[in-house]
C-alpha cells in the first residue's frame, strides 16, 4: 500500500501552511511560555560575548526567547523560519522593530529537501530518502542561503517539527520511516555545524517527552524533574530520535564538533500539554586545535 501522504509540486506550500496554522495556535503564548523562555534566554545570554552573532532557527512567534534581553548582549541576531511572516508579526507585537541589530531572514526551509522534492515531478519515498542521505548537499544549500557562519546557532523546538513534517509526508509505519528519521536528524546536526563558526557553539533545544505519555510531568516540581526524566528515559519514554544520549553521539560523530554537553531538563507549558525539554550545547572544532578523544 502506498503510504506517502502528500504528492506533487506543492509539499513546501502545504508544510508552510501547517507551520503557519500551528504558529497561529500559539500566537498568544507569551505569558504561558515565561518559565521556558527564561531558561532558553538565560542559556543563550550565558554563551554570549558582545562581538557574537546569533542565529535562531525555528524563531516562529519568538515566544520562547526574549529578544529584548538578547539584543544587548549580541552584535547581531538573525531569525530564521519557514514562516517568516510569523517572525515579523512577533517583532511587531513585541514592539521591537526599532532594535536594529535584529533581522528577519526570508522564509527558509532549513531541512533543505523540500525545495529539492518539489523539483521531483513524481515525489516518492525513495527520492526523499536519497535527498536526505546526501549528507552535504541539503546542508550546503541552506548554509549558503543564510548569512553564516555565526558564533552561536540555536535551534528552538524545531527538530521535533522537522520530524513531524516527515510524518506529514510518510506514515510512521512505512518501511523506510526510521531511515528518514535518522537522516533528518543527522541533516539538522550537520546544518548546525555548517552554520557555526570555528570555536563557536550550537545549542539544540529539544523536547524529551510530554504529559501525554507521562501525566506525572504536570505536577512534578523542577527540583524532582531530573529524576523523573532519568526514569522515563530508562523506560524508553522519549520522542523517537530525541534521546539525549543518541543526540550527543550524533554530534560527536560530526567531525565539526569537539565537545557536546546536555543541560538539566526544565518544563515547557505548550497550550494544554507540558513538555520536558533540555538543550544540547556543542562546541565547533577549531582547525588548529587537535581533536579530543
Ligand atoms: C515549535 S515552533 C518553535 C517555537 C517558536 N520559537 C515560538 O516561540 O513560537 C517550531 C518552528 O519551526 C518552524 N519550522 C518548521 N519546519 C520548518 C522548516 N522546514 N524550516 C524552517 N522552519 C521550520 C515552524 O514554522 C515553527 O515556527
């Protein structure tokens, strides 16, 4: 049975529409996201030096980082999303158009394969996998589209959306689904590496699991969150592909990175659902520095 759900030339339009609809749903989440936003903003501020340029991938409604606190500590901030309209509207809503070190880049598909798949007259799973597996091609193309390299590159809640996008195209029961999953995650880590300058840092903010699979998360205080996360991860309760150990291993496999660490988890209240989230911070190798084992 054919399990590819979308066909034809307009996958990118359909996925842009899906992103746009989701962004509409969380438009007014500024208050709700406050504790999550504090964690994201604090981590990015800690990494900043005044000459650094920051690139935020998956900026969307800009509810999960505080640009008013980030703008003074970075030389420049570039905001990237497939739905660049959501980003522009967020700057209007937050009244920060006057901060001239913030730029909204044109709508960009950071996965790099959507544009390629739209050039394929007969979209099929094999061509998708082939495109995803071309390790460098989609990465170089996206890196060229953006204005890197950046000293700090942050990906905020984006990787799970990229995985979701694949799900819009291919049923998770498809025989090649797990290959596609691995390829999209590897592409994202390669992109982070490609966009980060030597000695710079990439910060991958990802969800671990949600209150859908662990109701206890709603009531768990921050002080007990690490223990709960360890227990759930040991039980295998995590989004497929977003297990921290697997993600660290993938960073280490990318010769561009020399060190990767994972932060303590925190909670993100997303509409009626709570997520446990964390960040993976990786340092880009400097060519003159010998690689550590
Ligand atoms: C969960 S949201 C992140 C939250 C967002 N920073 C906010 O505060 O609203 C993920 C974002 O990724 C964007 N996105 C999804 N697929 C993308 C793609 N292929 N390329 C670029 N951005 C994408 C969506 O438009 C959305 O804005």
